[in-house]
C-alpha cells in the first residue's frame, strides 16, 4: 500500500484469501479446487460431489444393507477427517447433515432409532428430514413442498417491500425490479423441481401471477395471460421447459457434464437408417413410473423431439435460446 510492501512468506497449505490473477480473473477458487482435487483418493466406499468448499458424499443401498453402508460411510468420513487435518482444513460436524433419501413407502419401514449414526469427529449426528443443498431444500422423500413454500415466502416478502413504493414507481421500473429481484427465485434450480405435484406447480404459478398483478395494478379476478405475452414473460411451466432445453442443448453440443451427456442418444446412433429426422430425434428412455416420466432425462428428450427442426438445428446458444423462447410464447398465445 503506497510505498510499503509486505514481506514474502512461504505457504505450505491453504489458499491466499482474495487472490486475484489478471483483470477480472479470480485465482483463489481455482487454487482451492486444485488443492482439494485428490480428496477422492480417501473415499473408498462412497461417491462424492464437490462445489467449492461444499462437499457431499453419498451411497446407494437397499434397506437391508443400510447398516453396512453407514458403517462404510463412517470409515470414509474417518479418512476424510484425517485428510483435512493433514491439509490444514477442518470438517465441521456442526455443518454436517446426514439424510436417508428414499420413497415414502421405504421411509416407513426404516427404524431410525436403530440405524447406526453418522459420526464426525466423534460426534454422532441425527438424521434429518430435510437439508439444504446449495440453497434448495431437499426432503427425505425428494418432495418439493418445503422448497416451494420457501420460494413463495421469499417472493411475497420482496413484493411487499416494493409495495411501499408502489405509488411512486412507473410500471416500467416496477417490472424491471420484479424481473431483477423477484423472478430469480422462480428460476433458481427449477430444472431440478420439474417433478413437483400439480398442486405445488399451481401454487408457484399463482405466486408469479401475484407479481405481475402488482406491476400492472390488476385485480385478482382479471385474466393475465395477455400480460405475459405482451411482455415476453414465460409462465413457470414454460420457464422450466426453457431451462431444461437450454441445458440439454449445451450438453448435446459440448458433451458436458459427462454424467448427463452419456444419457442422451440420437436415434441415428442406434439405427442403421440415416435420415435427417433420425439425426435430430433423441431416443426416449423406457420408463414405467410417473416419477421417472417427470425426470430431467425423459422430460428433456420428449421436449426436444417436439421442437421444430429449425430450432434444434440453430447454431449457437443465444440463437437457440431466442428461437426457443419465441416458440414457447407462440404456443402460449395459441392456447389463449
């Protein structure tokens, strides 16, 4: 600072906080990922997902194998604790939440009092009914009631704050504020919640309608679809479809993430008959349950196959997104 400089110091572990490389390029997160990249070497029985400093380990098993799976997971956690201590980090047991996820019928057959506990640093942790996963509330049955209720609360709180300035803000500014401050609550991770129930979907849609009624000062019983069309705003069901197809388009063109890319196959790849239609149509996975029917993979394949060829063949993400949104708005207009 000024004409004074700090002394050099050797760092044997960790990442300098606020480390920056070049104009607008942040080095810290990259260094941290490189620092923890070999964390998988100590996980012998579990799979893992890591996002910056947020780590999740998980394992699949049947109900009869639950005790053995928890035992193996505790062995991995023990190795993980030793690894973090060696690397100057700490696995915080107060921020660690175990959860058993299954169908509701299986949940009733699990006696949690007799299931071995997950242990971190010698502390036995109780199993949770719901946890937050990068801001999304997930329950033990993967239901979305808590997530939807949380979203609605955030939206209503934001709109009520804006209502204090309702009489001094023009429509254009109110719409801009709603799009900027409120609508991101609807779109965040909405590809994950595509399998929510009709009741929850309607609850969210009424919440979005409430936002636009505030902007344009509409009564509760007034029709509102024309407002969406005039302002090029997608309703939530179409918005989820829009995000799903954008992610699918990126996956098909880039092959990333690999765990998604490997689930999609064009009909031309498995058929000897080469046609333009076959090269642009995805094979829909076999599904017998309504839950899998609403999954990302099946929903994405069905939606992709229903698109006009001019949209599927569009070059570039921006061009694809523009044509897709135009197509969805046209469908909304036709439906009235």
